[in-house]
C-alpha cells in the first residue's frame, strides 16, 4: 500500500508488521518476533475512555465473535494465562518494548499443551484491533486456532496513552 493518508497509516503499519509475527500451528513462537503496531492522535481523540478491564473484556468478546463466525468454540478466561498476559502487557506498556515473550512461559507455568500470542499497540478500539488481527495471516492463525481453549488478555495504556495489548491463548 502506498497511500499516505493519516487515517490509513496505522492500518498499513499493523498489517506490514503483522507479517513478521510467525506462529507455528503447534503453538510454538519465536521470542523475538514483531507484532502489530499503530498510533495516531486523530484516532486517539475519537476513542471513548475505558478501563483496562473493559478493554480486555471487549477484546475477548470480539475474538469469540470471530471464532463463532468460523465454527470454533468460545475461549474462556483462564487465570494462569491471564496472569501471564497481564504481566507481559504491563511490561510492554511500561518499558516501550514491543516483542513476543517466550511461549515456554505459558507452556511451563500454566502446564499447557498449546500456547500462542498476539500483540497489538495503538489508539484503536477492541473491535478494530481484532479486525486487524483477523486480516493478518499470522495473527488470524492464532485467533482461529482449533487448539486454543483458554485466553488471557493484558491491555494497558503506554506513556503516549495508546493501548498495548497482549492476548495469550492456551490449551490445557
């Protein structure tokens, strides 16, 4: 895409960066892959303020809407996976870093057989975040994995006031 429209730049950045996020069907991911990133003050100004809990609940809701549209079961919140996602999302938001954590964290800590992760950053709504993930092959693979049964989401505003989101998926 060569469009330089300010409203399309965040979408382009998310989709380009998303191609770099590699997720194998087995659920193993590289600890240093890059994920979706977007920012624009125009979009931020248009977004209503919401709590981190509300943002996370809406991300989970929209992921489940998409899974349902593809004949897949709902993902339910798992405390272990949620703790991992909350810790990672908070870490990314507070440090300004943006990289995947090792999935062995979830596999070992949560005694899981499958683990996957999607990351997002930007002044975007939960619905738009999930929409963009669905239009990125690597992120779509994680969201629509038939192996995933549980989810944990950590969403925090960073120093610029943009959302940083870690969504972790697992199967016990």
